[in-house]
C-alpha cells in the first residue's frame, strides 16, 4: 500500500459550484475502498502517515448520503500537487459525462508508485443516485482507451433492488469491478485490472471478494447485476454462466462498443498544459529531424542515380561538372598534366579511376610522342588526346599500344586526318578514345 496524499475539496475546483455535502472521506487501502466520517485533518494525517493500523474496519461507517460514488482511475505521469491542482479544474470538466454544475467533488486521492500515478476521482451528484463509472486502469501517460459504463438504466435497476443486498459486477476491457451495495449505500468495492486473464481467475477473485464481504458482517448478495460491453459479449457470457451455477440470480446489461463513445472521452490528455506544449515542441523537432534525414537520403539517391546514368564517381562530380574539361596549356609530358590536376584538387586527394587510366595511357607513350592537351567528356565517356609526334612511325607505335588497351578503351576514327609530309616530319595528331571503365 502506498497512498501518497489526500488532495483538494471540490469547491476549490469550481468556485461557483455547490458546496460539499456532509459525508464521508475516502481512504484507499490496497484492494478495498474504505469510507470513514473522520474530519479532514484526521484523514490527511492518516494518509500522510501511510499507516492504516489505527482503523478498525468493523467500526467504519461505509456510506455516502443519498448517492453512490463513481470513480475514475487515471494513470498519469508523475506530477507535483501544484501541477495537478492547476490541471484538474479544466480537464475534469472535459472528462466527466455529467453536468459539472450538478457534481460535487468530495476528495481526490493519489496512489503513486514508482512507475506512475493513479488518480482516483470520487464525486457525488446532488439530488439523484449517481451513475456508476467503472474503475478503469489506463496506460501510463496516455488516455488512449476509456471503458465507461454510463446509463440511466442504473437508476431504475437500483430502485428496483433498493432494499436488497446487491453486487454490481463490471466486466470491462481493462478491469473487473466489484461493488457491494444496499439501500443506496456502498458497502465494499474492489477492482482488478486483469480481465485478459482466464475466466477461472475472475471467478476466483469474485469468490474472494464475497468471502471478504461476509467477514465484514454482510450477508451473501441476493442478486448480481453484471455490466459489460457488446464487443466483450462472449467472455462476459462465460463468466455470467459460471456465476449462475452458484444459485445467485444474475442479470446482465450490455453497453455499446467502446468505439461509440465520444472522441473527447477517448483521446484526453490530462497532463499540464506546459507539459503538453513541451511535448508538441519535441514532436515538431522530431518531425523536422525525420524530414531532414529523408531529404538527405533523397539527395543521395538522386546523386547515385546521376552517377549510374553518367558513369562517374560521386566524389569527382565537382571535378567533372562541365561537359568537357580542358587541362590547360601545353605540357611536355602527361605526368605534368596529372600533377596539375592533382594540385587543383588539393594535395593528398586520392587518385581516381580516371587517373589510373591515364597512368596506363602514359605507360604506353613511346619516345618522341608528346601529349599537348587532353579533353574529357564525362557524360559521353570520351577522352580526346592531342599533340605531336617526332615521326609517323613513333605515332603508329603509340596508336598500336593504345589499341592493346582494349579492356578499358577503344580507338574511334577521327574526322581530322593525320598531317604528314614524310616519315621525318613532325606529325600533329588527335586521338579520340571511348572509355569502357567507369570514372
């Protein structure tokens, strides 16, 4: 048992609302809800001490004037009392299905453990028997589902069995609620939050509850009224059929599916406004981060597609961004042109596949052949060489050697013929190569 604190009187929530009726204060001890007519300070001291040994259960006055209580169990993030006090007036007015002006809030209890905070709200509508709201255990930090049993048929059922000792059995998605009542007086109550268990478990818990009620001096209930939802018909029917074998009259009442309840009851966020604002900011930051990652992935994909289409490395896009690249003024050797390229691309840059191809071309250059310029069309995979050869014989040797590199390139016929008067004259040449390797 870990009851943390006893909170505020209802008139602190709604200053214009009715004053609190004289009645009981609430103490929650493990599985049972106890009501005692002790004054507010005594109840506060009792709960703050977290010691219920001073209470004699057989002396407790278990009653609420002229009405049954109803309750919500809401699992909330750990909040301070000030945050809860700021949160409750507005949020409870949204949550309650009854007219706020007709409801008096007697007490609110916090049952806080290491993982979450359960908020119990007990209210007494004036002038009529209250609708009973099933105790509902909700996921921490979320009001995503809510199982609420609300119906005017409750009042007729209570009036019909007003003098009988009756047990209300709520079979809901997230809990089983047991309420023992007679003459409009709440005698005992217990909730278990494991309806997903086998039917035998539910029946065992119900028997334990009835035995405990007998230990408190109450008779065996003369009637059991079961409440459930239509979408839980099969499992609830199994439990009800088993109870009928105990020779206790059982009546069942089915409510619409949970999805039929208003959205504002199924999507409430009871956290403070500042907390919700921080959550919105975090969600926006997360959304922008995801958008940024997706944008970066899209850009990489587009660059990759571009690389596949034009057969060039992404790392050298800036180097080959133009349709052709002239390597500048004439040089004596291809090695000097390569050094010029490397210098323009900053020292220490890795040699690309393109430079490896140029290395192989350089190795095939015979004596007497100079390369004056080089032009690369990356999109068309064309490499154009131009220069001079001392003799035609030296040029033919160069072309023959280039033909031997057929695994990486092939010669293309030129529209500009070779210019030569005889074998001894200097020859101007222009060679166009088709590169087979990706660069």
